[in-house]
C-alpha cells in the first residue's frame, strides 16, 4: 500500500518571496516600469527623442543641430514625399534642442 505524499504549506521564506514577486509585478503593472529602473522625466525623454530624430549627440552645438535639421527637413519635406507633420516634428526637435543649449536660446 503506498502512501500519498502530503504537501506541506510553504515556509515563511517562500511566502515572503512570493509576496515580493507579486508586489514587484503589481508595481510594474501600475507604474509601467520596474522598481529598480530610473524614473525619467518627460522633458528628458523629449530631449532624448529629439536628439535621436535629428541624429545628433548630447554634445552637439548650435551649428550641428542646424545642419542636422536641414538634412532631415530636406528628406521629409512634402515636396520630396514627406508630410507636414514630419517637418513640424523636425522643427519641434530643433527648437527643443536649442532650448537645452547653455547660454543663448535664440535659434537665429
């Protein structure tokens, strides 16, 4: 006759680990990021996206931004098959990066 093995209830450590995992998953579900990820401000994210769109680095100066903007607008201009919204996005990226430059924020 074989005895069926009875399951023991989880010990305290196992219960604590399960509770921690559920808490971490709930945090991710509510906030959209893991607890150990840095919180990035919307402004910093916008600057990152503007740099990515124009293809310039974090150390780009005013002339680099202007040159990158001209290249991008030449590619996405409506006369070349682009759209007005793409040109507006390029202009917004340029303006945002001008605002981030130290000193004079005048784009001209």
